[in-house]
C-alpha cells in the first residue's frame, strides 16, 4: 500500500540548479524536498573543470548563450549575476583563481561547491532524497501535483524540473525532464550533444599519429561564428577548448575551417625567410611554427613538397597558405553525449516565463538549468545559468509572481 506525503515545493534533480533553488526557497520559509536518481548530489559539479569547477565567468551576458530566443536569459542573469555568486562563495571562504577569458575556478577543488550546496540545504532544512525514481506525475487540480516516486505518492503545489540534459549518461543523465514537459503539452527543442569533441572520417584517420599534440588555432563554423584557443589531436578526432566551443555552432555534414597559424600570415613569414635564408628547406621553415610531426604527415601525404625556399613557387605558397590558414575539416560526427559537457536544445523558452521559469501552460510547473533550451559557451556560463535560473524561479515562487 502506498503512503502519501505533502511538500509545498518538490524539485526533481539534485544538480547545480536544483540544489541552489532548494536552499533559496528553504531559507525563505518554503517547505522543499529534492529528489534525484543518483547515489550522490551534484555529480556533474564534482567532475567539472577538471575537478576544480569553473563556477562562473567575470564576463557574463546574453551573447555567451545559445537559445532559440536569444533574449530569454537576460532577465534571470540580471537578477542573480556572477558577482552575486562570487559573493556567496566568499561567505563560505572558498578561494578561487581566474584562468583565461575570465573563467573562475576553485583553488581547492570542486568539492567546495558541492559542500556549499549541501550545507545551505541542510542549514535551511531542504530535504534531499537520493536513489529516487519518478514513475508518474499528474496534475490533480489547479496548482496541485501528484508524483509517484519509489512507490510512494507525493503531492506538491510547486513542481520544479531541474533534471539537466542528456550529456554524460554515466552520471545518471536521462530524458526525464523532456518527457515531463511533453507530457504536459510543452514543446521541446530537439536536443543534441555540444561542447563535445569531433571524430575523424575514415580518410582523415592518418592524423591519429598526432594524438596528444596541441596547438593554438582559430576555428570557424559555416554560420560565421569563430573561436580562438587550443586544438588537441586525439586518437578519435580533435578536441580542445576551441573545438568544444565551435561544436555548439556546427551542423551535421558541414565543415569547419581551421586556421593553424591564426596570429601570422604564412606567405609573408616565408617570404621574409626567403630573403634572409633562401637555402633553408620548406620543412625546416614551417616546422618552426607548426608541430614537426604534422609537417612530416603533410609531406608523406604529398599535401606539400619539400625544397629550398628559393625555389618555392607562388602557386605552392598559396596552396600552403590554404592548407595552414583554411583547413576545411569535415567531422565524421561528435563523440556524443558520453563526453559532451552540455546538451543543446531542451524545453522551448517560448513555453516558459523568463522572469520566473514557470510554464505558461501549467501553473506551478517550472523548468530550470540545462533542461531548458539555454546553452552557455565553454567558460563557466552554464553554471551561471544554473544559479541564475534557479534564483529567478525561487524568487517567483516566494513573491507569488
């Protein structure tokens, strides 16, 4: 026989947005219960940023986010911004450091952020239930939900879906959030894996010999979006910050253009070499700027021909320039959700209030964090969206918006 419990607010998902929302509500006196299918809270937080959690960025604005509605993020980001989160971690004596492009990381590991979330929930009596499986959700009447969780019935006035996306299924990712939205008649923008490495096509697999080599590049998608940063050659394809960034803007069957020497013009550089050292060989000259192994592969594949710079023709120079500055790389695909940092797509922002994260169709139903069609670029933006959307949701419930 099932038992029935009532809790004013139920949150599905004990990740960054779910836990943050839970203690924001609890400290304002709301009765909150958080349910998660995992054995631990905040599993993605623990492993993020190489174990140091890139929890926000010094420069946060709407231009760093992808969504079918590019303005949707503005309201939440304005009401709880990066400085607000920095203030919170300072209260918990969490020290941090800045890496490139304003990215902020914990000095002593991501567990500090997990501990912050757990401590705040415990302090304000937000209950957390782990290894919980949601089997059924029904709307009984206006603003009253019935949930069947581990054969127990729960009722609530406010139901918050903070289930995340499909990335990293080994950490428990499921499509539950999308299913809940669709069951209540909300549109879901088809999800796909982003911030993810690309894989080789069969005829490019000779590049696996470069596995482990990294170099600074500029990458550009067909839509015109471009990023500079490191590219890493792997056994499976290409990775690195620049590649992960551009993966959010790449479409299947498209190429991406890679500039292997974004800070110089190879023709001008070699022409200067010609004047000073005309007898130097092409291989020797370009190996000063690019990995020797890469140059050797190009020679083996006859993409370039060696010889002295004095004898290199204008046509060969232009062909070399195209190879270096305009490499048209056609990915076979991506590594998929297994290694993707986030999921593009999700619950359609047209279905949700940008002020409160509440469904426009179903009163009392909210969606926050990665489950929504809002995806940040690499650099702490997705965590900031988790904090900001959670805060907006909690504020809306507390103030009765």
